[in-house]
C-alpha cells in the first residue's frame, strides 16, 4: 500500500514544477473543501507565488459550516452536486475579492485574469472502517467552463493518507488542466471508478456570466439567441413561467399548458443563473436542466428577484404559484423596508408586467390568490388561475428526495 521512495521523490518534483506553473498563470482562485483534499492548500503555499494566485482557501468541515458557505443545507453533503455548488460559490467569492483588489489598484496591471472557484467534498477511509464507498467529488468553475471529476476509490487499496494525497493531486490536476497546464499522471487502479465531465461556456452565456448581458435565450434545439426580437416568430413568448426546475415535472408542464389556454399566448420558461438563497448555477447543472425543455424557449437571466425579471422582460405576464405571490408582496423579502417594496411594485407596474397566480400546497393546505392579503393598490397586477383550470400537488423537493 505504499510507493517506493524514488517514485515519491519524482512525483514531488513533478508537482513542484506544476504548482510553479500554476502560480505563473494569469489566474486567481478560491478553494473550498470538506472531508478531504485539504492538503492541496499547503502544497500550493509551499511553492513561491501563492500570494499572487490564491485569494482564499476555506475548509467548511462541519455540516453547519458547509451550510453557511453554501447559503443553505445541501441535500447530500458528499456529492457531485455539492462539489459543484462549492465551486460556484468559491468563484463568486474570487470575483468579490479580485474586484476589491482592482478597485485598490492592486490588480489593474494584469487584465484578462481568469477567476476560478474550486470545490471538493470527500468521504475517505476512516476508523472504524466505512460501510459505504470511499469517494471524492471535485469541481472547478470559471466563466469559461465547468469541469467536474468524481472518483470512487477501490476499498482497502490505500490508507486514509494515500486517499487524501490522491484527492489533493486530482484537485490540483483539475485546476492545472483548466489553465492549460499538463499535470503529472495519477496512479489510478483498475478498481478505481472515475467519472469526468466538462462543459464549455457558449459565447452568449459567457457574456451572461460576465455581466455583459442580463438575458440570453436558449431554444429547444440547443441554440442560443441574444435578443427576443431575433427569435423565430413562432418562438416569441408573451408570458413566462419561472423556476429552478430541479427537476422539471408534470406539474410545471401542466401549469404552462393551463396558462397558455388562459392567456391565449405562448408561454416560455425562465431560469436565473443566480439566486437569492442558492448557489449560482454551474455549466453542467445548467446544461442538464436546459435539456429538459423540448417545447418552448427558456430565458436564462441574472434576475434573482421579480423586480429584476420584469426589467429584463417588460410587458410580460409571469406565471407563478401562490407562495411566490405572497413573497412578492411580503416586506421581509425587501429587506424589511416598506419603501423598497413600494418602489419595487411601482417598477413592476411601470414595466407593464403582471402575474397569473396558480394555487399551491403550502404547509399541507391548498392556498390560492384569494388566500393572500394583497394591498388594494397592487391587486390589478395579480390574476388568479382558478383551481378548476389547474391544480397539481407535485413538489420538486419531494421528487428529489424520492430520486
């Protein structure tokens, strides 16, 4: 279970060269890791140049710490989904820190810097021995691509220290690959199961992620369009059904069909690549969710709140659930400030937008628009989709739990 001294020395020398090349790259990154891979932090700092490239490293080891980092408790702590979420939050943090440096004149001399977030979550060999698999999920996210790697280690082949070392190597290798640097090869056995997937950002989506655009349209054929008016005439919607669609289910599709009948117009989908209370979407997750839509365009936006969605999509009817309608007029979702809420509602009204509201099961009870105390001045913005025309009690959360 141990390597020869010569192979260790050779590997250390190869990695020293690779890490030195990483520090010479025109890049900055933030690392977040839990359960394994944390030795990568020390190895990056052992080689001179770390202060130029590594903006921050965090090890949110407890469940509470990881939940704080992500902004919510993950449905599974050691999974590819969680590693991807850690990487997108890390990239967001890298952007924040780099922008501060830029505003202070520290980074202006290096334009075109790549900002990356790295995530790692692992469940490695332990004492007493684990019944389940020893595994590690890694991800690197940037404006240019999302790259994920998952490995299930062959049990009893390595010690905990060796699994930790290999996890760190794989994380550093993933970072090197994204920066165009060839990492040293890894000693993977026939019993190690590896899954790797990488998605590059299409040009229009890259503009969305880099804040050059607020909206990009994706058609069911997979093509991207920058402007609504450029869409084929039979694909232009006048109403939008927003959601995270994780997953898209029968309830969403029936709601869209009911809204089309009620409004007598085309209804498209909308997903925000950023969210108020969730990590930003990575490219792998975004691609998987977009592939669910076969019969209508999806608007991809940076609009986390409906006041922002209406600015990006004026003169649009938004199809929402009663629970969402209640949040829209709840002052606590406007930082507890009644004046902010009033301005938001006035802006929605000035954009010529309104809401079609479907009933939803909330806390075991079916709530409709009539259950919500909407101030009289805002009532013209809300129209009820009657229960007789649509009701479906499916829940994406429950579907994910069952899956």
